[in-house]
C-alpha cells in the first residue's frame, strides 16, 4: 500500500516538473489536458499551475515595486537631457538622486544590489554632466576677453619707468585692485554645482577641474602682464637692456598679481567652496602657487646674478615691491603648511634682494675709490666720474628708508674717519645712508684730488679741483642730499673752493712775476 502511494507521488512529481518546465501558460494548459486524459489524478496539477503563476506574478510585482518611482523619473531625465527646461530643473533632479542614494546607503538591508547600482550609475552620469558644466563656467572667458580689463593689465605691465621718476621706486595706483574674475551669475551656478559634487563624494574631481582651468587663466594673465616663465640660468644670460625691461615689468606685476589677481582668486574660492574650509584652501593654494613661484624664481635669479652698479636701483625697486606685498602674501597663504612654504620662499627672496642691493652698493663704493683712469680732462673740466657718482648719489637718496633698513646690520666703513668727523661734526647723529653717502663723496673727492696731479701745470690743477668740487657742492645743494649732509658740509666745501681759487691765482701769477723778475734782471 505504501509503495503504491509512493509511486503515485513520483508520477505526480514528474508531471509537475514537466508542466513547470514549459513555462508558457498555453503550452502548460495543453500538456495538462493530455496528461489528465491518461490519469485523472493528474488533474490536480491545475491547482499547482495556478498557484505557481500567482507566486511568479507576485514576485514580479514585488521586484517592480522595489524600484522607487523617483529613481525611474530621475533616470529618464538624466539619460534624456532634452527633457530639461532649465539647469535649475536639472539641479533639482540631481538633488533627488543624491537623496535617494543616501537613503539606499542608510537602508542597505531593504534595498537590492540592482537598485543601488542603478542609483549609483544615475548619480555618476549626473556628476559627469555637472563636471562639464563646472569646467565651462569656471573658464572665465568673460574676464579674459573683456577689453577694458585686458587693456588695464597691459597698461600696468607697460607703465613707463623713467630713471628720474623712481621716487620710492614703485608707484601703483592704489593698495587694492578689484578684479571681477567671473560673472556673478556664474559664481552662483558654480557654487550650486560644487555643493552637489562635494556632497556626492566627487570633491576630488571638482577640485581638479577648478585648479586646472584657473591655473590656465592665471597663466594667461601673467602673459598679459609681460611676466615670462624663465629659469634662473636663462635670466642670468639676458643682456642688461632686456633684463632691465623684464625687471620693470616684474616690479609692476608683483603687486597686481598679489593684491589684484590672487586676492580676487581667493575671494572666488571662498564664494564657490563656502561649505568647506579645507577644499577652499587646497583649491586656492594649488591654483595660485604656480604664478607666485614664477615671480619668486625671477626675483631669486636677479638676487644671485652678477652684480653691477646699474642694477642697484632696479634691485631696490624689486625689494620694495616684494616687501610691500609680503604681508598680503602671508594673509593669503596663512591656512596651509604648503602656504607657509610659499611665504618662507618669498621671505627668502626678499632677503636675497636686500643682500644683493647692499652688496652692489658696497661694490660701487669700492669702484669709486679704485677708479684709476690716468687721462687728464681737457681744460680742467668736470670729470665723468664726478658726474656719474653724484647723479648716482642723488638717486640713492630716493631709497633712504629702504637703505637705512638694509644697512642696520652693515658696519659703516670709511678710509678716513678723522676727516669725515672734521668735515661734519654731526656725523654721529646722521642716518646710516647719510654716513655712507658722506663716505662715498669723500672717496670721490680724494679720487678727484689724485687726478688733479696728472696736470703738469699747477694752475690747471686748481682749475680742475675748483670745477669738480663746485659741481659736487651744486649737486648736493640742489637735491635731497643737502638735508642728509647738512649746510655745514656745504659751507666747508665752499671754503675749500675759495682756497683753490687763491692757490690758482698764486700759481698763475707766479709765472708772471717770475717773467717780470727775469726782465728786471736783464735790464740791469
């Protein structure tokens, strides 16, 4: 009996598998009729087929209901961008996708892998388009193509620099330069995109796009300002006339870059990445350090280059310009270790320029002392050395504040300190640069006195001395040198000129008297 029942169960099971394997409902029904004709017991399979269909249908419905309709709607919009009426609508859809992805990650147990994958893929597609939109908006084509802005930068870079208009070396229109790097409407859009990319975990891609595009923009601005990318070796090979022009452009550009471009660039970073201090600082640093290092590399090349007297004023101009913007640099780069490196580099270049300036000045002093041309000037006229040194000294006065600062740790030297103190009893109260200029002029006077001995005629010697000392006195009296050296110095030099005049008369009349004396003796 038991065996019979077991055999019936096997038959039913086999028939059930056959019907189930057919899958298609009509085929299953036909097979069911055939089997029932052989054995009425097989008619019970109809209930199985019905229940199996219901089970299959229920599973399908359950699976379909697991996909959030919001995800399906978002997918359609993300995949078919033509359905968008505005970028704002697209951002709303992105917000929906981000929210759904966050929900699925929080409720991982209730969501299938397929649903999560669909959400992640849709989010990735959305981020790809946002990245493209971000790149397009950040390019700032309006800024670079703006004729007025471009001309303003070119005017700054090509500002005329006359040798007699150094007056403090660097003259800028104002301490601040406001530049609108990107249209305000674009800034709002960029901030909206950045917030969504950062929230979705795409902050790296966002930063890479920002830094890449903005570096190119700043590089183009540097070109407009006339600042070239040159290695230290290339700078040191440039002949003086060309180097002088590049130094002038650097002097103008350094303040425009720091107080104009970089200040505006940091403000732009603060606007776009307002939600993350770290990302804001990283993006600003990576964007701006390139052009800063380009400026500093040129400054370093000048500082360590071959010294010559004609470079001194340009070096002082560069020192002044960098000293003025160093506090601004420190404020711009104060939030990152790498920013500290930029500031340290700038301070090092500033110190190097200061050392180069003082070294060049000392070499100039030594050159004046050692100038040994042996050709007498015709008719005892003013020697070229006197003209060059006094014009040089007049220009140095314009840099008194800077030179006094740089001379703080430099010992004052004089070949003849006793004469220096005798000529000016107030020497101890003089500023450092005043004492150095006094020593320089004393060296010049000594050299002039030495050159006077090249004249065989004693009278011509005093003519030469009178002409040159009078020239020196006149240059001092008619310039700021007078305030440094004092009226007492001028008074003593005028007394010296009178002595030379007296000696000239004696030397001239001695010949006449000698001739008269000889004639008298002949008449006897």
